C-alpha cells in the first residue's frame, strides 16, 4: 500500500486494527507539527520529544479501545497537550501549562524577518501586542490563524466551551486592532500575523 496517498484519517483506520506501518506513517506526517506545538509550552525540547513518543506508544497499546476520529491532527494535538500538562505538573511547574512568549527553542534556520520597512514595523507592533495577551489568547491566536483550526476544534483541543473561545478570540483581535492602529489593515496584517506566529 502507498501510505503517502492516504489521508491521516484513513491511516488512523488502518492503524486501529494493528497496522504498524500506518502508525509509522502517522508519526512521520505529524511529528514536526506536534513538536512545534509542544515547544510552545516548555523550553525543554527533550521533554516534548519524550511526550510525543510516549503518546504514540500509548495510542498503539490502546488502539483497540480507541475510536475513529474526524481529525487525526486535532486528536493528536489534544492528546499531546494533556500529556505535557501532566508532565509539567510532575516537574513542579506550579503555573501549569502555559504558552511561551516567542521562544526560539523550535525556530527553524529558514525563518526570516520581513525585509520591507513597513511590514517590519507592523510585524513588531503585532508581536509586541501578542506578548501582552494572556497565555490562552496567544494559544488561540496560534491555533486559529497559524494552524487554521476552527473555533470548535480549538474548544476541543484546549478543553474550553465554544463561547469562551469566541470571547477570548474576539478580545485578542480587538487588542491587536487597538494597539496597531492604522497599521492594522486586514489584507496586510493577516499575512504578517502568520509570519509572527511562525516565530512563536
């Protein structure tokens, strides 16, 4: 079988009865995204890697009790978030899980700063504004705009009700608009916002 042609959901269905090659394909397909997401919560990259490995091992061992899912990506992100939360608690992180402010832990060498002066200025304004948002708002902005997750998906991943997601997102966007002022033009700002979020 050519697993590269399968959707993640199809691979998931093949994995559940015991197809280890389908599991391998899922790991390869989602590892980088999970690693980057996990690094938003801790600067300990080895802890993130351990949690990802433990998560996939747990899924494999418990596959007979796991159901199909409408979105493998969101299922894995939700599972990793929970596992990291427990791991951070065990290491006496009394603040619980938090979204890190623009750490370079997971930044790739290919990440580049916008060259044009106007875009650089806007990127700086947006970045400074995001730094002032709450940890939850930072995570919601990242999930909504960088990973293109729907409010329903965000609510599921973060274990919030949907109205809370809408409220937090609405408040965060208002703060972005107010602090960037005339620079915040939707056609330009969204592309810059994506660049800024890629550096989180």
